[in-house]
C-alpha cells in the first residue's frame, strides 16, 4: 500500500520470520553461533528461550540456511502433540517410512535411519519450536530420543526453542535427567537502543530503500520506548508509522508521526486522519530538520530515562515540550 510512496520493493516490516531480512545483532548472532557449535559438537541438547517476538524463529530459519547442506533437519512447529504424534511428525519430516504406528516400530525405524546417517557421516538435527507447549511427558520422550547414540556420539542433536515458560517447565523435578543433558541454554534478549536504530535501517535497506534515514532519530527513540527493543513490536510500530507517513504525505517519519502511530497501535482504533495534524506535522518537520540535535535526547540521558530515572525523565520531557512550544 505504501511501497511505491517510499520506494520499497516490498514491505520492510512484515511479521513473518523471513531470513532474508535477518539483522545479525550481536545477540542474534550469538544465539546462532551457539546453535551451530552445539550441533557440530554433537553432544546433547540446546535450549533457546526468549520473549514472544524476540526473534527465535528468525534465528531458527537463518540456522537452516547456515547448516552444512548435508545436515538433515526435522523441524517441528506444531507442539500440541502427544508422544506418538511427535514421533510420527519427526519421521514424516525426515521422510522415513513406517508400516505401523506402534511406538516400538516408530522408534525402531528412526533408530535404523539414524545409524545409516551416522554411517554416512550425516548429522541429523531435531528442532522443536514453540517447545513451551510440550507436556513434561513429551519432553521426557524427547530426552529418550537423545539416548540413541553410538559409543562416540549422539545420533541426533536436539534443539528446543521456546518462550520463557519453557525454562520454568524444565525446572520440573521430574525432568532432572533432561536438565543434566542440556549443554547450552541461550536466552535471547531484546535489542538495545542503538541496535534498534540499526535494525530499522537494515530492514529498510533490505526492502530496497537506500536512503537509510526515513525514520528520524527522535522517531526511533519513540519506537524504542514503545518496543523496548523487541523486534516484533518494532515491526508493528514501524509499519504503522509508515502508513501514517503516507496519510500525511511525509516521506520522513518524524517523532510526531511515530508517536501517533504508536498511540493508534495501543488504542487499537486504527488510522485517523487529522487535518490539523498535517499542518502541525509540517511544522514539526521543519523544526526537527532545523535542529535535529536539540530535539534528541542524548544516548546516555535517554538510557537513564529508560532506566526509570524519573527526575531526569521529567526534565527531558519538559525540555522537549518547551522546545516544541518555542519552535512549533
Ligand atoms: N534478527 C532479526 N532480524 C530481522 N528480523 C527479525 C530479527 N529478529 C526478529 N525479527 C522479526 O521480528 C518478528 C518476530 O520474530 P520471530 O522470529 O517470529 O520471534 P519469536 O519466534 O521469538 O516470537 C518477525 O517479523 C521477524 O522477522
Ligand atoms: Mg516463534
């Protein structure tokens, strides 16, 4: 809808975890490297946790592209499964044939396949996304799969990805044996303020706009305050802000536009066109362009502001408001 207006080849802030848009923040890169290392070492479980929208599935999709092409992967995305459904899902994903659905037959077929693969030096990985939905007894079943091993190494590497509840679930006393097998646990943190700006610019460039400064720095501050660096929320705010920019025919997203888009997002009202607001935004544009530095909170101040240093927060807000009053 706004692609042409801003010169994008496609929408830059889709909510699908598309590895083409992957921004290798130090956190995402570390998660990825942890997974790659654990998989190549072939010695046990890896658990990756993170809040909703922090980029777990995106890391997982990027991982699939970076694994050695000979690696065989079973990727389980539907986790409302019982033990047998899980087993058949794994076999189906690896294209392993089975004659009956008796558990011992399914396990036998999997074991035979894994031994063949190990013989050909092929690494097999089981990745379970949204693993926080697995019941403790299914998690225990997953642990049993990791018992399939030769004298030297595990026959199957297992990665569990899930929301923070997964961690809680794994602390269940019945899963002590599972916990002992976890060699890496990586918790994916949200982006910081600087990374948020870089993330936005990265996605804009990937969508085909090389300008890089569609979002003014003050607008990025607003987006960071709202999203706290969670990519999913950054995307929602940026997408909405781009729609608002189109509505106001502004090719730059200024703070006022981002702010309004975020209010609409949190109110759930949708886009409302304010005729007066357009004039106001034009004034703000001029003001922001004339003195972008003054308009911004400096990084350190901004960080203490976010860390709840209220006195500073008040001062900063008063300053910005006064500045707007004087200049608007
Ligand atoms: N490192 C990243 N680079 C690019 N986009 C990302 C990154 N991390 C998250 N996203 C985007 O944020 C949104 C949520 O990411 P997703 O991987 O689905 O999160 P999760 O699986 O943790 O809930 C998606 O639109 C995804 O494209
Ligand atoms: Mg996900």
